[in-house]
C-alpha cells in the first residue's frame, strides 16, 4: 500500500511539473535550448539586404521544456518544438529556424521559413477596392522587387528566377489599408537567458 501511495504521489508530482510550465534553468552550452529566453534584438533581411533592426523579437519571451513543448509570451497555450543538435534545426509550431549560437550567454536563431502558411490571412485575389485580406494593394514594389501573392503567401522572384516567400511588418489604418513599413524574407533573432 505504501508503494502504491508513493507511486501515486510521484505521478501527481510529474503531472503538476509538466502542466506548471516551469522550464529548467538553462546552464548551456547544452544540446537543447531548455529554459527561459528573452528576445533582445532582430535583424530583418530582404533579398540578402538588411532592411531593419529592432530591439525586440517576434518571440519576446520563449520557454522550452524537456517534454517537447514551449510557451511564448503573448500566445495562449503551448506549442510543440523539436531541436536536432546535429543539424542545428529548431521547429517551433510551424516556424523553422537554424540555431547559429547556443551557449549559456545567448541563443541566436536564423529564421528559415514557415510550414503550411504563417497563420495569418495572407492575401487573396483581392476585393472590390483592390486590397487583399491584409489590406495590401498588390503587386507591391520593395527594394526593386515586385511582390505578389498566390492567395496563400507573398513572394517575389529573385534574379535567378526563384520565387522567395516574404512577409511584412506594418500597421492597418481605420480604412483597412495596411501601411507596410518593410518586407522581409528572413530574420535573425538574438536571445539571452531570462529568469
């Protein structure tokens, strides 16, 4: 009876630990990014050119757990994540990254892309005012490239004829028109441990 009670207490303790969303303290360098990370800087690129730098990241605070789940500040619930130490490949939900630096002092992630859309309502064929679902008039011009949409994602064609998926940062006005601050096709985010 004593053994059954002890096993039950341990099982409850494990369940509470998993559901409490309290990650391990990162003591790196390790083979995984377990712990809390604070996003402190992002470099945005478009067609290999730096187009913006910010003192914040899309993931302002991200926490990785040994159970293969992570929590992101501002997002409800948990997302699955996987990390392959050999290839430095990190997947968080649908976002794919290359981990270029992972030490006890910092983690640097290079955005590769998003699987099956990025969760936003990317432009469609447009409506009567010529704006897509995001309030953007297409085709759009940026840094000498023409940006279009296939209804599910934005892209431009590079000098080699390859279609490159791109994203935007901007704000929507009261008329539903989006003022695009800049377009980007990749970005690099820097994080530091956060306790």
